[in-house]
């Protein structure tokens, strides 16, 4: 089951950051969708991976991230 996970990435400041974050997440097996908002500094990821794995991938890429606490509940 794929789950939509919302992450907050406060250190995201430019288009280069967006590209790096998108690449880091798309390299994770199990990620099927990534949508990034530079304006709100949020990332939506559809994946069957736990948020901690996605956060770890972003940490390796040089970005601190946290799971957004809002309930999204979207499943595909």
C-alpha cells in the first residue's frame, strides 16, 4: 500500500535544493511520486517506505527534514 507522506524541509532555499531533494527521494526503491513546494518548504512523497527512511535519504543528501504532523490519510 502506498501512503502519502508530507515532509518539512526548512533548509530548502533554491531550485538546486529542489533538484537534489527530488533526486535523493527518487533514488529510494518504493518511492512512486515526489511533489516539492519551494514556497512552503514541503515535500509530498508517495511511498511504501516509512517516513524515517525518507528523512534518512534527505539527511544523506544534506537536508534536515521532519514529518509534517498533519493528517493526510491519502492512499493509493
